[in-house]
């Protein structure tokens, strides 16, 4: 996992753990201090590794809890 992916996962995990809400990609880009293109590329990688639920058509991202990831 590269630095951007780790940073996004940490932001998403903290947001999901504390507020149990989804986060919009523009808001995620602002928190991570990255460009939206970098965010989308990192989200795609995290989705492939089953850390998050996200589709290109969705503007929101959700963390997959650890017990669901193990499948």
C-alpha cells in the first residue's frame, strides 16, 4: 500500500469508526490534501483489495468492517 492509500484508509477508518458515516470524495481530497485524481486512483486500489466499498458512479466511500473483509 502506498502513502496515499494508507492515508485514505486511516481517514476513512477514523470517520467510519467515530461517526459511522460515508464521506464524499471532494471532502476526502481536502482531508488528505491530495488531488481528486490521486484519490480516485487510491480508492480503486483499496476497493480491489476489499478495504472499502466504492464505485466510480458513487460519490461516497464506505469502509468494509474487518470481519467482512476476511471472506
